[in-house]
């Protein structure tokens, strides 16, 4: 990341799919990392809609989390994102959050 720059992306709280049901829609946005922990588990980021928390978790690959495709990306797309700023955007019939990290 460039010094004195901000990067961000919008996250809709789509929730996740687990054990045959959809969960946490409206509360969380979960995104898989490309990093495995072992043959059964991989890392993911959880964006909590109710506060500005972003957590890294280690979950079973059978969970249905979102993916974010990055074009021409090199290295690990998940970097430490501190300080973290959350902005709320209201649109007709929907709300979205944008998380930004700035150096």
C-alpha cells in the first residue's frame, strides 16, 4: 500500500451458508482468504455490520462464504488493516458499509 493513501471496498452483509442453512444475513460479510490452514480449513475475514470489527477466522471449507476476486494481484490480498474506518452509506431500500484503511 502506498504511504498516505486510503484503500477501501464496500461490504454488503450477505451472511454465510453453513450446514444447509443461510445465516447472519444483514449482520456479517464473510470473505474467504486464499490461505489454507490445513486440508480442511482456510482463513477468512469477517466484517461485522453492527460495529467496525474485522476479524480473521479459521473455518471449515464447507462453509459458504463470499469471495472477492482481485485482478493482477500479487502477494497476500489480506493485509493488516489498522487504523480502520467504517462509513455507512444509505440508499433506497439498502444500506452498505465501506471499510477503509489508511497509512
